[in-house]
C-alpha cells in the first residue's frame, strides 16, 4: 500500500518561516495546507462562503475575511506569494461558461487591485482548463495583459492532478506571475501516478448498490478519462440499451450512472455533485460509493483534517478545492526559482 498524505499542519515561528503568502478565495484551505507544509506563513485569508469559513476556522483557528470586493487593499499585508483559486464556475463545463459576464468573474478585477497595491513577488492563480480557450482566448489574455501592466512576467500551463501523486484525472490551468524572472513549468517534480485502490478506506459506513441496480458492461472501450466500467441504474437507460464496447459510453451515462474501476484514476470531483454519487467496482464484484473521507484523500487532504459540515456541503467543498500535492510541488518550485 502506498503511504499517502503525510502532510501535517505546521506551526511556524515568525522568525523561522521561509516565505509569506496570502490566501484569497481560500475555500477550505487547500492552498494553505500545501504552502504551510513547505515552510510558508499565511498572513491573510479571505473566503465569502460561510460553510467554508467555518471549516477554515476549525482547521486553522481563524475566520477568513469575507467578500473580496469589499476588502480595502490597504488592509492586506505585503507578502511573497499571493495565491487565488478564483471562482471557476464562470468558465467551467459544469457551469454556464459565461466568463467575464458572470458576476462571480468580477472578482478578477479585485485581484488586480490587490496585486497592484501589495506587489507580491509571485502570484499563483488556478482555474479550470477551459479558461485557456474561453471566448477565443480573450479572457485569459485579459488576465495576462493586466498582470503585465503591473509589471509581472507570466507563465501558464495545464497540469493534471494524476501526475502529482493522487488518483484523480483533474486538469487545471495554473498561472504564475513573477516580478523576478519567469516560472519554468518543465522543472516541476512530478510524481508517479497511483490508483484508486491505494486510497480506499478499509473500514467505514459504506453504501453499496444491490446487484439488480446496475449492470457492468463487458469489455468496454478504455478511455483516458479513467472511465473503465459503466453501469446503468435507471429505467430510461436500461430500456434504451447499450451496445457493448461502444466508444460513446459517456454520452449514454451521466456521471451519477457511471461506475469506475479501482485500478484506474477517478474523474474530476465536481462541486455540482453534492450527493457524492461516485461509484467504484471492488475486486469482490460489489459496487459502492466513495466515502467523503476518500474524496478528501483524492484531493490530497491530510488525515488529520477536520470535516465539520453536512455531507452535501462537504462534497461541494472538496469538489471546489485544489489538489494539495500539486500545489505543494508548485510552491517548492516557486521557492527555488523565484524567491
């Protein structure tokens, strides 16, 4: 069994930390866990969602500031690194992809204002990969040009969580802006991919499907997304029928009706799936739902992270979070290259 997720919260003396950072759109603290684990000190955080604020307080002992649009840049301390996983719904497939027309995207201007005022040495932004081509690339260019005007050198790339030691096929656009040189993504220390079975709980309150609720398609076409097995659990699909080996299983089966092999990687956890209908096929032939604890493992959260919310909120929060091992490795590279 691969030993995973040994990050622990680090209490850092003000004279001992390697670098400082601020945590915008903090969510439930994914960026913070990653950067604290490599010697960073968080000086400021903000998060508008009350449920996330409570989780953040439970785990870090502080309540983040609220709406970023109401924060005075003068109240934000100077720092080495500014990180922001700003709202992805305006640009994601699961959202409506309204982009800068979406009210939630207006927070980008608040980021520019804060960056312009505090001038951090490095800015690290994360969003869905579709931001790369949204509105024919104009949305990304808007971000790049505004940071350029403030004096930053920009690098960006699409990174997949499965290349950083977690069993999840989760692609995200990472933008690194620096006042000192340009970030080199090719120097990132990627890790060996692992499989779903490496993170499964051995004990717990598991939810199984009865055998008459699904059917495993024999010899299905393997897809890069990790969709290895498909099952269908409603009459509409059952009556429609599915041709074995079809290359278009994903067109027939919506996410809640898919079943995944534990010998592969899991698809992207989504904030839209608040009931946690992520089904896996065990070696004994039974099908069960991933537990909320396993979903947090898939994002790289440490074992001692405290889950204090309703199950539906927890599924939403973990789907909105960041892949912690990936951010940690990016953070290490930022320290080596730019600080």
